[in-house]
């Protein structure tokens, strides 16, 4: 009687332990585990994975690895992945071919953790992005992570652009690893950013202020133009694009232009590169005293109108000030008299080359000079010729007066 009670208690304890063991050994779809082959037949393998049901590895799955059923034997260990916990017939479906990808998943996880770039070859493209093999896995590069993919393309043009990358080797980084969903996602953009940062470090170590470097205009904004120097972008501030006043960088350069730039300054802390175009051009102010003199009549184009006067461009890079005090009597509001782009004839009244200042006057221009300038032939565009013609008329009038 006591033995029966003991046996019953022992069986209950065993049943409890077994139930707890099974409860702690729950399998989920996508799990990769090591099982033991129980049987081999024409249809595939029967595998013990320590669960309530034995699993099945199909013959097709074995052949997918390039192997034959005959190469497997009972009692051998085998790595498998859980495909389905319960098919329509109550079977546990396993895959040995997908489990062989386990090492690739591990390698992808390490690369993601270390944030390391690696090379790969694009094998296919679709409208969403690129396909790149990774060992026995297939990785996906979303179109948003493809470097230099133009924006606002329609689906057909995007696909054509992506298809041009098939067969090319590119550098990428792992940005997502999800074994259960079998998602492996790469980014070319992230890898390129790191490569670019490395190239920038090298470039900064080589550059010196005063160097001349060739680059490609990579972008424009209101305050300047960005130039790719081959690893790093430098900025040409709008004030350094030309000696004359520039309203917007697109007046001087366009994206894609290859230009020679002057290294104006380097900011090691901020990793910024300041560039200049105008420093490689002749400064027109260095010859202003040779080309102009006080009292000379000049033709110019109004470039800006302010409450205190107007700025007049009289030559490439020379912008002179026409102060309101030098307007004809009664004209006190420049904005009612002049407009941007207007041609004007004025007289030089001051020159300060070292300060890059040149003063003009309208009221110092006589009525006869103004009329002669306005009546000039339509095909006469050279300022010097127009001024010389006015001077010649003045000289003729003066000689006539003297002779009388």
C-alpha cells in the first residue's frame, strides 16, 4: 500500500517536472535549434528537437542545399529552423537549408553592432530598391538609402536608374537584422557617409590655406555655393563668388560646374572649409586709379537703390556710391528717381582705392553732357567711347567759345 502511494507521488512529480520542462521549452516560428535525426527516408528527415512533436525536414529542403538524402544518417545532429509549428496534418515543419544561414545572420548582427561597412555586388533591382546577396541570405537596400538617387523620379525612371547599378560593387552597412521576419536591410548611404568622413579627414590633413583646388559645384543656397573637393564639401560664401555684387549664386555658377577654388580658411574644430572664386580673379580695385580719375564721366548700371542713395556698377567688380546728396536739386528720394538695372551717366567725385570706395554725382553732370549721352547711337555700348564722345563735344564747345 505504501509502495503504491509512493509510486503515485513519484509519477505525479515526474509529470509535473515534464510539464514544467515542456513549458520552459516553447518553440516559436523562426527559432534556430540543433536537433537529432531520428529517421531518413525518401521524403526527407524526421528530427527530434526536444518538443512534443518530432519535426520534418523535406527532401526538397535538403536538395535546396545541393545535398542528397543519402548523405544523412540517423542519430546525427542537425541545425534546423522552425518554419511552422503545426501544419494541416499536425506536423512540425523544419528547414535545414535556412538554418545553414545562421552563420550569415550572426555575421550580419556583428556587422550591425560594430557599424562596419563592407562591399557587396548588386544582383537585382526593383522599384523599391536593390537586392544584394550576403552569404546564403539576400539583403535589401531601400531606394531611400541608395546614394545619388535623384528625387522626384517616377516609378519607371527610378527603376531604370536602379537597374543601372546591377552588377556593380558598392559599399553598404547593415541597418536591420530580423531573423524571424527574415529581414536583412542594408544602407549604401550610411556607408558612403562614413567613407566620406574618412576622405574628409585625409583631405583636411592635406589642405592648406592659400592652396588652389579643383572641385565640382554640388549645391547652391541663398548664402553661397557648396563645392565637392573630392571627399569634402567646401563653401564659397556669396561674397567670395565675384568682385562684383552677386544677388544669388546661380548668377555665377550652376550645380555640376567644375571650378578652381582658393582655400580661404580652414576650421579644424568645425571641419569647415572656406573657399573663394574671386581670389583667383584680378581685383579690379587694384587698377581703379589707373583706369579712372576724379571728374571723369562714366556710364553705369544701378545695382541697388537705398534711401540714402544708389549703388552703381561701372565695371566688373567696381560698385560706386551715388549718394542722395549728389542727386539734382529737388530729388531727395532715390527710389522715386532710379531703379535697379537702369543705365545712368554720372561723374566721379572721389576715389579711395584702399577702401574700395568710389563716389559718383548726378548733379555734376551738365544738361549738355546728359543730352549728348542720351542721344548717342543705339549700337554704341562701350562706356569709354561714349564718355570720349561727350568729352569731345565739350572740348569743341569750349574751343568755339574761346574763339568768339
